């Protein structure tokens, strides 16, 4: 299993219509084959300035690779993520044996 996570800060003003639209449109990622347990999260720690997080799981590397290469993911990254995300940190985990 691979857990893919990303925390990020948008270029949009907090609680703006643009912020809400980005988060709503990002739900397309949940429908990509292989994605399990998709979550959108609000960051609450004062220790960093990221505002949101996405988390999802994949059964294995093949499922994760399929997600990365899927046209809906590629288009979302190109058309929404790159222009609208100000900063992010991506971490992918696998369980310890």
C-alpha cells in the first residue's frame, strides 16, 4: 500500500469563491481508477502555513503509477495545480514491515 499525501497553500484568498472552486474541482481525482480513501483536509497546526491537504491510498506501485499518468490527473496538475497552488509539500508513505 502507498499513501500519497500533499499539503499546500493556494494563491487564492482564504474562503474565496476561487478557493472553494479549486477544492470542489479537485474531487475529480477521487474518481481516477486505483484511488482509495481520498480525503480533503484542512490543516490546523500553527507550526506551518499550509492550509489544506489531500490524502489517498493505492494498493501498490502500479496503481499509483496509473494515477500519476491518468489523463484527468495530468490535466488537473497542468490546468489547476500549477497555476493556482502557491506552495506544497508532497509525501508518499509505505507501511513499515
